[in-house]
C-alpha cells in the first residue's frame, strides 16, 4: 500500500525564474477574471523556498499583500483547472501564504472569507466535488 500526502509538493525539477514570472502573469489574470482586485505582483527573491519555487508578493487594491511561491515550469504544467485532459497528480503545488495548493484551489485563497460564493471547506459555489485517485499498473491504488 502506498500513501501519498500532498502530491506535487516536492522539488520542481527543470524550473526557471522566467517561467515562474510568466506563470504569475497568468495567475494574476485568472484572479482578475474572478473579480479579485489585483494591483500588481513583485518578485521577492529573499523569500524563495527554493527547489524550483519562486516567491512573489501579490498586492490587492485594498492594500492586502499575499505571498505566492510559484513553480517555475511552463504554465501548461502548473495551471491545473480540472480539465478532463489534466491529471492533478502531475501538477506541482503553489504555496499561498505558506498553504499548499494546486493552481485552481490557490485562486480560491484570494476570495474573502465572507464572500457569498465561499463555502467553509474553501470551495466556490457551483464547483464540483473532486475525488482524486490514481490507479497504478497492477490494479492497486
């Protein structure tokens, strides 16, 4: 029996700072698409976790700042949005203010706690319940 806790939380091999910066541009655009008032994001090298994640500070219109540790892989290898063609087990986690999240759920971290669309478990209204399993060759999970 294998047990995996927080898949995607390990080192991110082949990462680059440029990919992480490009990813942050897409991430902040996703936030803006959700109506989250992002002002800017700033690179914070001294706060890097290392191992392929790069630190950025996201500044919101109300003056709130949030730290995001962004994996430095190309965006299509980081931006999990739940598409049928995407296997969540293959995507690295982002860290938002030290919490570990896959991209789609990391976006939810920017929703205010009292937002009407927010559920106590952190999902957003209308979202589907996700159950993640990976079947390994030989029939085990």
